[in-house]
C-alpha cells in the first residue's frame, strides 16, 4: 500500500513538472474551473443520462441557520428527512426513494464519508458543514461510479469551498427556538501573489432540542491552504468536529406520544454520545493541455468516541463477571478508528469525447470495546474502566473505473461507466453481546452502467440508462448471520425541458433487487436499524421536478415523486406458523412525496419563500401491519432573506429568518416497529406480539440570523 501511494505521488509530480515546461495556450471555451475537477470523477454533467439535482452554495445559505445538511435538502425530489431530537440538529437522517442513509453514498471532494463498517453517515460529526460547502449533487438511483461503499439508491457528493481571489471575512450568528444558537467565523487571505490562499472557519452550535433534554453541543472547524496557477490547483485542508449529544434514539410509545410528545424516556443525567472526528485531505489537480488532466487525492480520518449508558439490574455474565447479578452499571461503549484513502484519476477530453479513468484504495481499522465505569455491586477485583468486551475490525476496499461520454451524432450522446470493486472485511474478538464475532469475507463486484441522451432541439432532451450495483452486508448484518451481497438493477428513462424561464425534469425509474437488505423496522440496543434479506423486490416510480420563473417577482419550484415499492412473496412467521404474505410494501417507502417552494422577490435583495412538504403514509415494517403505519404529514416552512449592501465597513449584511412548521402540525417522520413471539404466557401456544416507537418532530419553531461580510 505504501509503495502504491509513493508511486502515484511520484508519477503525478513528474508529469506535472514536465507539463509546466510544455504548457500550451489554453482555450477558455474548453477549460473548466479546476475546483470542479475535484468531484468530476463522481459527478455528472447536466445532460448526462443520470437522474440528479444540483444545489449551490447560495441556495444552501438561505436556510443555513444551524440545521444539518439533510434538513437543508428536505425539499429535493424523493427526499424524506428526520431528526431524533426533533429540531433538525444533532442526529438527523435522510432517505431517498425510500432507501435509508446506509444506501446513500456520501463523498466529500471525492473522498468516501460513509462509515466503512456500518455504511451509515453521521451528520452530527459535520457540524455547520454547509458553511464550508461550495456545491453538492444528489444523484438518485445507482448514479455514476463513486468511491467507497457503492450507491444503492442515491449518492451525495459535496465540494468544499473554492478559493477566493480577494481577502474577505464573515461573521454569522443565529438563534431560535429550543435555545438554539449558531456562531460562525470565516476568514480568507484571498490570493497572495495570485497563487496562494489560506482560509478557515470555526463554528459552535448548541440546541436543547425539541425532545426533553435532547441537547446538542457541536464544535467544528475547517482550514484550507491553496496553491494555484493557470494549470495547477493544490489543496491541503483539514476539518473536524467534536460532538456531545444527549440520547433520544429510544423514541416514544403511542401512549407516551399522546401523553406528552416532548418527553424523553431516558433519565440518567449523562446518557450522552461523545465523539471526535478529524479529517485531513490533500488534493492535486493538474491540467496538462486542453485534453489531459489528472487528480490525486489523499485522506486520513481519525475518529474516536463513546456513548455512556446507565443499565439497571444487569447479569454478571453479560459483563464478564465485573459485576454481581442484579447490579446497576454505567458503561461506555467505544469506537476508535482510522481511515486512509487514495484516489487517483486521469481525464481525457477532445472533440465530443470525455474519458475518466481512475482508482480508489481505502483501508479502515476500528476497535470496538466497552468499559464498566461504575457499578452498584462490582466484584472485588474489578477496576473502573475494565473492559467487558473487546473486538477489532479491518476493511480494505479497492475499486477501479473507467467512464466515457461521447457524441454519436450531433443529437445523440452515449455514456458508459464500468467499475470493478473488491472488498475484504475481517473481524476478531467479542461483540457488545459478548459473543465471539469472527468474520473473514471477500467480495468481488462488477458494476456496469450505460446510457443515451437524445437532444431533440434547444429545449428538449430525452435520456435512458441502465445501471447495476452490488453491495456487501454491513457489520450488523454479519452479526445477524447475513453473509450474501445484494444486487440492484436500475433502469431510468427521462425527459428534460430547459428554456430561459422554465426547467422541467421528468423521469421514470424501475429499480429491481435480488437479496435486498430491507429495514425490518426494529432497532438494536444502540438504536441502529436492523435489516433482513427480502429476496426479490422492486421500486417503480415517477419523479417530476419543475422550476418556473413566472415573473421578475415570483418563481415556483415543485417536485412530485410517485412510487410503488414492493417485496415479492414475502414470508413471515406469525404465531409460530410461516406465512407467505405475497407482495408487501417495503418499509419506510412512502408512495407519494411532494415538495414545493413559492418564491417572492418584492424588492431588491429581498426574498420570501413558502416551503411545503407532503409525505404519504408509510409502513415501518414489511408485513403491512397497521401497527407499523406512520401517518402522512403536510408541513410548511417560511423563509425570508434580506441582503443590505452598505457603502462602507461591510460588503453586505444578510438578515435571515426561518419559521418551521408554521401551522403547528404534530407529526412523526420516523419510528421503529418490532415483533416478538410470546411462548411463555400460555403453554404450547406461540403468540406474535407487535410494538412500535415514534420520533416526534417539532411543532412551530423559528430561527433568526445575521451574517456580516467584509
């Protein structure tokens, strides 16, 4: 691995030096921003046969008052978001086309962000990251080849701040309901001698949460150094976050929800999650001439932390005899991990042909262990912080890809994307249940993608694509006995209309699976969703996304996602008897999701927006039980932005306001569902019991902010 890193680094250095000696005159019509090359390998162009949405820095800024990135993306097509604490800060989640967060591949500057073991994305470790995001692209479906865990429903790639030519600074403060506060300071030197820039951001976010005591305390930073000239861009950056949150993943029963929807079942004062994560990235983009360019990316991520939990009347066996039977105990369950990544790719562009070829290599090591830090009845030889379980894991991921877009005729373009991905996952030691957990699994995947785009005229284009994706089980799946990979085939057909005042994107998709790991609805003992293999299943849907500039003073943005999501011939054991339930609804997959924005521009620098979101009924399990149903909800937010441009001191002053859920709707966007067999109440009789939990979301609440730019 070290030799590979060294070879590629030396290769880029040597070619770069040669290119500096043989620079060709650049044709401005054929070049692009070097910043954008950072994500070129994982993004697609506007006319590509891939269903996607782009969000700019300016669009993010309008509602960036402290809430996490998933909440800021809530109004994109087919997106459903949720928040454990109810206010959009802390542990938040995003689902796209009904697929959960473990299926959404997230990259930052092309570097994988998903946790390699759980495959999840923990936005709580990216406090105020929207303030350092230049742009992002959400691809729905399999999308294009990307790095890290394969996209299995969507991919989201973020590009961090571009360089600034001029020195500048920014102070941003906001406050609002539930004692929410965000404080951000950003500074940039601008380009020094036309080549160097140093910039940074420091942020602090606090919120008490809508749910009782579900507080969030985030401290984050972003630092970046840049060297650039006409053909070279080198970025060295580091960003990180320290988070402390009070647990609220247990949710509420239906009775508790009715009694007091803001209550929190946890009562221990320090039932908290504590985690530190730091990222270090190096990127070198080199343009040699109008045809050739390369990109090299290196990453190291250091993560460590624990959650603390009070557990009453536990058994000695479950805690390695550190306590006596019936003792109360306080534990800390730790993660301590390191993640290394190397990305390298080369791009060739000429006369309607673009070919990008690259590779990604990553290595993850993680320790899992639990400590007993207090007990009401410790055994005589027990010391504080003795470990009651200890295990380790390694995961190596190597992928190589080549993708090409090319003109077939003046109106028809083609797209081909081929990826090979090779994964090895190993574990050793004991898991948190003190079971021996030894895994040594290898997966070899081939993921082909192809598509066509037909441009009928200046306004209308049509596209079609096919993509195949394979994905390995995550850590929890292995612990539950799942060892087979799952496979997704994705067919997309679309029409795009673009004129000066109107943009419409319409697409029909059919995603059919083999061995799809669907959420059962149940949670493990730390709140992570459990999954089970459903055999054959599919998602069939229609998405429409329209943006219309009605006049200089009014515009609308509307998206509608209509779908049916089914498990085929789903089997379930009820009351001790295995039943075939036929086709059932896939969990957490609403059939209708609508987003809408009405934007008013009554005066220069002033924007008023009414944002609406409708999500239809959805099941939290796969057996169509009424006990597992989440009711539909329709919520509305009001957003105001006013920019003042003073003649001195500040370049601009931006005043922002956001009123969420203006009609005070009491709704639930997420929950869990479980079943268990009662074999003890009556002899020789098995009765299946169903239960559910709910995560209430905040009623009417507000955020107000002011940003001073200088």
